[in-house]
C-alpha cells in the first residue's frame, strides 16, 4: 500500500479536492466561460482530428515521391523526412498552447547539447500529456527535433504517430518479463542499424516504464523490500532499456572496430568517395560518435496534478503553466553498465526530480533559471 503522503497526493487529483490551477472549466468558470467552452468543443475536436488525418496523408504524400533517395541519396531523404517528422510534433505539441497551457523551461543551458552531441534523454512519466509537452519543447531544439529516436510502448505502433514514427526509425518496445531479454536484443539490433546510419542525435525514453499513479504503489513496496530510497513524487526507474542503449551506442574504448577507412590515392576515386560521403554522411557511419551525455527532463504540472491528452486537445482544465526542467550529466557519471550502478545513478536523478516539483507543486508556481 502507498504511504500516507502518497495517498494524500493521489487524493488531491480527485476533482472535488483540486486547488486553483487544476480545476475543470465547467467547475469554476462563469456561465459565459462555460458557454464559450461548450461552443469550442466541436471546433477543437474537428481541428485535432483533421490535423492528424491531414498531416498523416501529407507526410506520405511528400515522402513517397522521394522514396527513391532512401538508398541513392540517404542524406537528402532523411533530411526531408526529418522536417516532416518535426512538423508532426509541432502540430500535436501546440494543442496545449492553443488551449491556454503555457510551457516554461528551466535548469541547465542545453544549447550545445542539441546542436553537436549525442544525448540520452530520460523523462519522468505522469500522464498522456507528457509526450505532447516534449513535442512542444523539442521545436526549439534545432536538429535534435528531427534527429531524435523515441522509445515507446508497442501499443502506440499502429496509431497515426506510431506509423510515422516507425517510418522515422522509432522503436516500439513490448514490456513484460516473458519477452524482456528478447526485446532488449531487438532494441540493440535496431539501434545498431538506425542510430548512426540515420545520424540520430537524441534517444528519448521514459525510464519509469509507466504512469506515476499506476506504478507508485508497487514501486514503494519494491523499494522498501530492497533497501532503495523512499520516492514520493516519482517511481523507481526500470534500467533494462537504458543499459542496452549505453552498451550499444554509449562510450567505447579506443580500439573501436569501426575505424575510418583510408582514402584512395587516386584523385578520381577520392572525388567519387567525397561525393558519396557527402550524400550518405559516411563520416558518421564510420566514426560512430557515441552518446556522451544524459539529459534528465522533469515535467511539473500545477499542484502536482498532470494534464492529459484530452485536456490539451479540448482545453477541459482552466488555463495554467507547465514547467520543464533540464539537468545534464556527463555519461561518465554512470560509471559502467552494471545494472545496480545504473539504478543508483538514476535514483540520483530521481532525487532531483522530486525536489524540483515539490516546492512548486504546492502553490502551483514555478521557480528556477530560464
């Protein structure tokens, strides 16, 4: 069972207990506000569904005519595909903005990390609104927005975004003890075939493996039985996928098997190799730059009560602010790929993850460095 503090936090999410900033429009607005909201519902519903359908058709309408370049000119193909993928994120990410939910970014300056570096992005997971929030903040992250690789649950594979994500190179993982080892081997194989060949920069996942309110009870029980710190505002992370990612595309020794091939002394051959290297970005495939940093992303909702995809799409809750905090770590802080050392590192992240929202959730305000 949850402890008393956690139970109080979950009780706060129930509608009759919600403080200002987290209430439904129909519960706290004037009659005029309620009437306006009711009128907007069919319009917003039409907007959300039509945008998804139209963009789905547009994506394949643009990508199919240039499919010839996928093998003949990969760099051109993945550049165009990445642009379309980023625009899809923008369409979904701005649902919340049009409904009056503003996002503010805090914490470390990550400008250089989305321009030139390979980064593993880990984020706390509270609701279906987390992904659109990340979509929104990715729009200001340069090439990382179109050169990211998402790890998502297999249930999303056949959604419109999942179909496009599958074409983009995202990975859909099936959870469960029965398929764990097989899934991790498949993940490694996928990263080996996609991460460098398509010049990906960020790998994004939710290490908690599920929504907070679904996992908090079992997480606290497992932590108590195994001597882990008591976590109130987050759950114990599952490090299997993180371990597989770091083993496959993390730091390597100097004796890397993928060394740069020597160029031919022939000028004609040199010119041919140069043109081909530009088209395929071969220097990335051959040098295989590894992940060097871990970016811990903390999403905090007003009063600790997360919005949902329905809230963002239809504006069911009163206007409020969402905070996104960044904390960057050098990959060397993980030490090695030992499971429990990885877990201790992520518990360090979780410790900050809970300290950041705690001060701000109580009053529905957010403080920090923009």
